[in-house]
C-alpha cells in the first residue's frame, strides 16, 4: 500500500488536506470517505483498517478534512485564511467539498 499527503480544493477554493491510499497495483476504483461534523481524518483509527481493507482489494481510498473539520479551524482560501470549522459550517457547503474531492480523483 502506498500513501500520500494530498491537497484538494473545494469548488469554492477552500484548501483541504487529506491522505490518498493506493494499492501497489494501479487501480481505477476509489472510495472517498467524508467525516462527520467536527471530525477529521487523523484521529479515527478505524480509517487505518478501511485503508488496508480497500487497498488489499485493489481499491484506492481517499480521506480528507472538509471545511467542517474540528470545531474551529483556519483553512486556506486562495492566498488568505478563512476561519471555519464545525461551529461555522453550513451543511449545504459540504457539497462543495465533496464535489472538490470528486474532481480531484477524476484528474
């Protein structure tokens, strides 16, 4: 299994950090994990198990922090920071994050 730190932009240009796990053989299948409100990808140990399970089956696995990560966060938006996080998130904006992740994997 290979893993790489990635930076993904939401549709409205919020920079989101994540990890891309890939099987040793090239794959055209991927699962994108979206954490819940105030969550993140680095504290949930079950994601390690999911990454191993998917890559063992020849499926890539992408995990990332969306704008609802943690309670309060500072994320890049272009060259500026935006104070965001779960306490400021509008649920409908999560669609912009998910669409950004989908666009990332399509490239």
